[in-house]
C-alpha cells in the first residue's frame, strides 16, 4: 500500500552520480523489482549491505573482488532502487527468501556471502535455511547477529513500527537528512568518517522518502532473537571483521557471537567504525579474499 506513496528512488535522476553504473541491471524476481550490480568472473560472491545503505556501500571493494569472483551486489528490498516487494519481504526471513529467488533467477549459487551489519544476519539466515549454501563461506563485517543490548533492544522495534505506520515519518526524516551536515553527523555517530563521495551517496539515499520508508519498515519487521538462538547450528566457515570503534553494533557482541559459533574467527580493524569497509576498502578486500581461500 505504501509503494504508491513512497516509490523507489529514481534511477534516471541519480544514475549520473552512482558508482559502477556500467555494471547495473534491473531484474524481476520474487515479486520484487531489483537493482543490482554484477562484475567479474568465477565463483559467485554475494554482497549484502546493511540497513539504510545500498549496494553503493561496496563501491571501493567491487573492482578488487571482481578479479577473483562473479560479484553480485543487490540493493536490498525497500532500499535505494529496489522495490519493497510483497508483504513480509522486509523481515529477516522475507529478505532471505527474496534473495533466494533472485539467485535462482540469475542461476547463481553463492560460494561466499559477505554481509555488513544486518546484511550479515540475512547471510546467516540463508545459510541455516538453504541446503545449497551449506558449505558457503560466511564473512560478517560488523555483523548484527545478536539483539542490541540495553535500551536499544526494546526501543528499536516499537519506535520503528510507529514511524513506519505514520505516513509523515519517512518524509520528515528525509527532510532532516537534506539539511547541510545532517548526514555527516549521523555517520559520525556510527564511529566512521567517510570521504566526499560516501557522504554524497548517503545524503542522496537518506534524503529520499521512499528509501527512508523502506528502512523504517525493515526495522519494524526485524527480529534477531530467533536467529541468535540458532547461531550454534551454523556449520559453515565463518569469519568476522570488526571495526574496533563501531558505535552502532558494539564490538563486544562479536565476542558473544564467537561463543555461539565455535568455528568462527574474528579480526579487529583498529581506529575504524561501523562502516569500516567503506573507510578501508583495500584492507577489507584483502581480508575477504584471504578468508575466501580457506
């Protein structure tokens, strides 16, 4: 019902400013109109961005990773240029199922899944529920695999639900994001400082009411407790790369995740925050490639 009031971002308007547009394509799968970028040759590597972002989050990593893999980087449902999809598509199981439909449509089976923040939760859910991914390598960048502690754990869901139901919330939030320096301040609260291009791209998505409404709806539908309860069942190779200054997903949660994933390995990126892979794309790419060889 909200698709009519909050459509996806306009590709014609933003294309001149988007990275790697020559690798963009639009695909219909699972009742969703997807924007994705594909690059490279070889085994498939699926890149899943976090809440509020888009596949532009991988702009600095794509050329390097594409030298070794067929890299598939979609905008998640409700984000940037990808439509919201049917009811339930913005929940964790819904997004995982939508991505299954997308990979089937493209006739690709990811051998490596790299997820940032909420994208890592989607990757873990896929590994638990899809037999074809039973041996795929999972790489979580500041992974949101466990519920956030403290006030955020009970405030996050209810506040997002109220905002998603209020037709004016996304519009008002987008208007705030369009104000000078607003997005820069929001990003700094994650523990990360981005370059001019990164700041411009986040300003574009966060000042678009369609994107913002998709983000709020995803947050309202998100439930991590069922995933957290089953993390110990994951038998895939698991690696975690953690920004030591992450102010969004506390690094201490990675230590707790390791207790539930006894085969997991983790590495800290000193001085970097929640968007560490955008701050240090070279170092992050090298880590991903090393893990992919194990």
